C-alpha cells in the first residue's frame, strides 16, 4: 500500500513574540494509506483539531510549527503547495454544520463559490452540484440549492458540507467530529454515508472524534492522542479488543453499552494536563493507576506486536 | 421602498428629498430666472424683498433668490454624494484589509485613522483646505480626508466579526482564496451597516460643506452655494433678512430630510435597534 499522508514529529507552539506561551502539540506521528481511514481519538484539548489545522495549513499566525507533513505526490507540505491543493486534493468537513454556512447566501451560491475554484466549466457547475447532492442522498437537489441554511436541518446541512468537500474528488478527507453536533440517529446515518462514499470514491480519511465507538465503526487504523502526543496506535480491531495503554483502556471502559446494563462505567480520574505547563515524564502518569517512579521519564513510542505504544508499564 | 413612506414624518422627509433631487436635476428648467440663478447680476434690482415677482426676494447683486437656491441644490447634493461615496469606498477598502488581514497592517491602518479622528472633523477639513486652497473640489477632498476613518473603523469591526465566523474558516479550508472570501462573504455581510452609515452621513456632509463655504473656504462666488449665500447675507440679516434666512432654510430642510431618512433606513435594515 502507498502512504498518502505522513506526519512526522509534528509540534505546534503558540508564541507571544519570541516567547512560547504553550505547546499543545508535542510530537504527533501519523501515517495514512491510500483509501484507508485513520481514526484519531482523544479527549477534548488533546490536540486533535489542531493536528487537522496543521495538515490543512490553516494554523493561526501566532502558531509556530515544527516537524514535517508529507503528502503523496507533493512532497512536504508548505504554504505555496497547500494553496493549490487545499480543498481540491485535501478536503475537510467540520463539526457544527449549522454554523458552517453563511446565513445570507443560499446553499447553491456557497457550493458554487467552492466549485469555481476547481477548473470546472461554468456551465457545468449546476449539473455537477445536483449530482454531488444526489450522491450524499439528497434527491431534492434543486430545492436544497435554493434554500438558505436556516431552512435546512443539521443533518441536511452536514450532507451539504460533505457534498461541498467532495466537489472535486479529493485524495484525502479530513473529518473533524462530523457527527458530534448531530443527534445519535442522524449521526449514525452520516457515518454510513461517509463510509459508502469512501468505498465508491476511494479517498483516504483522517477521522477525528472523541467518540471511540464512532471511530471504531469507520477506521482501519486508530491512533489515540493524549496531551499532544500519540500514546497508542494500531489496527482498529487489535486496538479495540486488546488495548494496551492505560489511557486507551480507560477510554474504552467509558463506552456505554446495551449489554452491560449493570455496573458503573469506569471513569478516568482527573483531567487533561494544561498545555500551559511543561509536562515532565509521561503525560498520563498523574491520572494513571499503574504509575510509579519509572514514569517520571517520557516513554518512547515502541512497537509491541501490531501496536505502537508509549508506556513504560506495557510489554516489559 | 415602502419604508420610505411608513409614517407622516418619513413621508414628508421623502417628499422634501424628492423635491431637492428634482431641483438638482431639472433646476435650470424650473428656476424662474435661470440666468440669474447661474450668476448673472442685475444690480438695479438688488435687495428687493419677497414678493410676487421675486418670491423669495433678491440678493445684493439683484439676483432672484429662489433661482439661486434652486441652483444651489445641485452642488449640495453633489458634494454630499461625492464625499460620502469616496469616503465609503476608501474606508471600506482599508477597513476590509485591516479587519481581514489583522496583524501589523491592521495596526498601521487603525493608528492612521485614529490620527485623523483625534482632530474635530471640521478643524481637519479647515487645515486641509488651508493647504489645498479654497474651492469646491478642494473642500470635497478635505471632507473626504476627515470622513473616511469613520468608515474604515466601522467596516473593520464588522469584518473582524465576520472573519471569525466558522463559515469563513470553512471557506478557507475548502480552498476558497482570501480575496473571494473578503469580497463575497465579508463585503456582503457589511453592506447593511454601510448603507445605514451612508444615509446618516449625507445630511452631516451637506452641513459641513455649507460650513466650509460659509467661512469662505468652500465654493467661491459667483457659484450658487447655500453656505455661501448665508455668508453673503449675514451682515444684512436685520434689513435684508430673506437672503440668509431662505438659504439657511434650504440647508436646514435638506439636512433634516436626510437625517430622518437615515433613521428610517436604519430601522428598516436593523429592526433590533428600531425605535419603539
């Protein structure tokens, strides 16, 4: 398989002049193969969305980035390259479809604005948009195009956003919490839609969510991030059935299930460390039941069977 | 356009404005003494009080005051539209750049605009005219210089609000270039406050242009300008009261009409701040 996106040791610091204010990303390593899905899970504030912004080249100007992002066919991603492929080869969908569209333009105008960037003949745009909306399951495309965002439901808007992202068949789709703002049944439908679109069009996907069960449904490989680092990474099946890192175990223990009626969900005590403070040693140690003096050094990411794990307490 | 006639006050203001626009366009055909309106003097007719032949009387050069006032509508409306138009264009452009780009360029534009705003606008115009020399065009430039910062600041605030909306970020992520985002999303979103501000400013600019003319730094004789006519009549106010009174009344009515319509326009576009 060919690797389509390779992120190596990505670090992001927020600066105030020459001074580093905080370092929310402290070394992210990711690899996505063509046509496959990488799921990125972690709690709020672990740096999932920031990773996506860095890949898209949309970090705020106060951020300083280190490490490399390599995209198949374009080498290392830099601002000049990114301007040409953003949206066309790497597309992105976001959470909160309700605020994703400008309330004063109709959907058609906003999709057209994106389509005009893609070297598509002007005359063919309406036809293309109707086709794209049909592919995300909206047969009533003419009416949708003439609608304003407030006239559509969250699920419909999310479908419109997916259609917008897929106007030019991208090689990589970054989905940042695409189901979080939707209710459970609609979220489930949208997940199914994304899956079937992926099978038809064959794009690779970076699927970001704090919802482990949603990630498990769509991903081939899952990476767990904690406090700006990848702590465990491996094939979805292995990781779900045989989690190694204490943090991953905690996350999986916190999924409610219809089978386990009785008993309490296990919660992870404490909260994600603030990126404002320097983190010494294993970032998860303060919340970890297994932590001891060995954890005062930062654990490296090492191969254990199929998985990559950063923990002193696993496999030794 | 129904809101232009939504109540008695607004209707009257609309009619007054319509009258002034008509006078500005068709003045030479409407004025009873077109030649005098344009400046021809009849010294033997000077200082005739209001009466049947000269409805509003004549001035010191024997010119029919009504014709002069009708001729004055055109420069008054012209200067209002030109000043507000250019100030709005310059201000909007700079405001959009400052609000969208942010950073040092925002700082530079805003500090310069503050520099301009820190002087009372009439004083600033005075200084500018003093440098440029008196005259209609120079007064116009001077007024634009003191007016653009208001637009730049208004648009900058609106632009920076719209800029942080998710749909602008998402447009960027979809590959829509910055120029298109600014022009389509942000400009469209700032249109309403812009229109309201323009409507509110038109009257104020007529007043400011009149003030410059009054102190001799705006339009020069023999052009027909309301501010100039008030100035010419001011020494005679007790004996030949009609000269200053009627030309002042023209300024008063125009400014009042523009202000009332500005309010109506604001209420129409922004119902949240409409008067109860």
